[in-house]
C-alpha cells in the first residue's frame, strides 16, 4: 500500500462535486500546500509521503486545524486511489494495457516517461475527456452538457458554464430557495429541485458574488452569461428582469508592452528551443495556446505562412513567419524528424488528435505532418485512454522560462508570454500597419479589441506630442 502512488490531477473538479461548499476552501488549501510540498521535497505522492506531511503539520497546527487538514488529505487519498482503480478497470475491461495498442512496444522497450515530481507520467492538461465518458452527473447537468455540445461550443466554454451552473445550483439549494413564510423570510424546502429556479435566484447569486466574494466585474459577467444559458437551454425559460441587479461595466485595460530593445534583451536571456518559441510568438503575434498547439503541417516555410488552427472562437487564420527565423525553423524541423523516427521505432503511440478525427483516421497521429512542432521532452499520459504518448510542451514550463528571463534581463514590467503578443501588435501599428489588417492578423472578432493597441503605440494618430515637448 505504501508503494501505491496517487496521481489525481482533476481533484479540484471532483472536490466541487463531492465536498460541501463550506469545506471547499479548507480542502483546497490543504491539497494545494501538500502538492507544493511534494514538489519541493521531490517526493512521490504515496502513503508514506501523506503520513510525513501530516506529522509535520501536527507539530505546529492547532488541534482543530490539524484535524481539518487530516480530513482533507484523507479525502484526497481515497478519491485518488478510487480514480486509480477506475483506470485499472478500464485497462482490464479492454484486456490489454492501453500502451500496447496499435503495435506499441512493451513498456520495457520504451524510453522512460516519468515525471520527476511524482514518479509517474503526468497528464495532458489541455485535452478534453472523451465525450461519452463525461456526460454530467445530475439530470440538469446532463441536459446542460447536451445543449453545449449540440451548439458546438468550445471545451473551455463547457468547463466554465458547468462550473458556474454547479455553483449557482448549490448556492440556491443551500440558501433554501423556493418558499417563504408569512413574514417573507425564505424557508428551506427539502423537496426543492433545480428546475424550480427563477430569475430572482440568479439575481441573488450574482449579488452574493459581488457582495460576499468581492469578485471582479468580468467574473460576474461570466457567471451571468452562464446563468442565462442555463435558464434558456436547460430550464427552457427566460430569466426575466433581474430586479435591481446592475450589470458591471466592462473595463478597458491598457496592456503591458515591451519596446523593441526590451524584447531583444528578453530574447538574449533565453536559449535553444525556448528562445525560438519566444521569438516566433513575438514575430507572428500568437497566443500561447496557439504557439504550443502548432503542428508540422501548419508551418509553411516556403511561403512564410503559419496557419493557426481552431484558435480562440474556434477560428482558423493565417499569419506571417519572420524571415529571420527561417534557418532556425528548418533546423528545428530536421530535429523533429529524427525525434519522430525514434518514437516510431520505439513503438510509441501517435500524437493526440481531436476525438472525431482520431476515430476517422486512427493512424494519422503516427504521421509526421500531424506531429507537434514543439513537442514535450517527456511522455505524458492521455487521460482519455490511459495511453502514454508524446504531447506538446506544457504551458507552465514555457511561462516560467519567460518570467525568469525577464528577471535576468532586469525588465521593470510584468512580463508574460502574452506580453509578446501585445508587443507584436503595438510595434506593427508603430510601423504603419492598418488597424483592419492588424485585426485579421490577430484574429480579433471585434475591431474594438484591436483598438486598445492604439493607446500603446507611439507613432499613430493618438501618439500626440505633449506641449511640453
């Protein structure tokens, strides 16, 4: 039992579905600190690690806080073991190890794919589960999921709407929505069902977010959109007038932008593949997810065109490839061919594909054209099937590299990978690119989104000189 290792990456989603709201904050704190402790100590999440961590906490926490911490980690252990048993059941039902499918070599013949933090392959964190494996829990959630997928909304939109719907239903249930006494006070109705919710319930939930949780206006608007979708598509009715609810105004945030010299200083602090990724992100104006999900077939070095597939809003677009990067990108592609050849010789499973495409062309993931342009160094576990395969580089690793490079370059600005996209747009405007052309290159649905860069450009129409100058 002590050697059993718990890999429980979706613990937060499970916690929201199984733990009472009043305890979720304490449970989240306990699990996050435990996982951070594992990384710092470079320990695997086995039973001995749980005991050692709790013994350390018991040495300085009060008895009440320690008991709550112990309950949270016991829940994490039990649910993690249960998840591992379910995955093992999946393998046994199919009569084979998932990694042995499609001619994959035995585990002994494959290179190690262990994550240094946990001793097991980490999960691909941006791939949705199989549709039939995640249809929702209660009847109302199943209907919500069905409507979201019938409208072909993005997977992140589905995650967001389901999250807010669960919170709204739980808030309504715990606050006793449904009936009132003679004095107008709300009474708990044990027979209450989510189907009985009204627009007033949505208004109270939005008020609760602003008053007691002090969420940002953008977060409140997100909850409102999810609530309206829930009423219209699940309950089949309009939420109606939300009384005295004031819709928060949309703020226009001026983005953080680097100068050309600061970009050069940042790139000088990077090396190898990370520098190539940063320069391509800046030179093509890519979002982080678009950069990481590039495949070999999307990079046309002959025409200096880069195809962004299924970007924000599930839209495709074309952008440029900097001519100065052509030689480096060609060399990088040669290295990819060698890595792809080694993976094929080792019998590794092909790269991940969209679910429907994987059913239609099951062997396509093994072809070089579908290979990730920036693959991960280690193999990752596909949580949909349990197959260990090569995925693209993880976002947190690249983000950390950019942050550390900004510190070494002594830049007095908050720098993230998205700052490179902001800088790309601003520098194009300064160079005379039209606002409409920039909108197409960036993939903005509304030109008002592109216009924020007019405020950061120095040599455009709004770059009026001060009378002091």
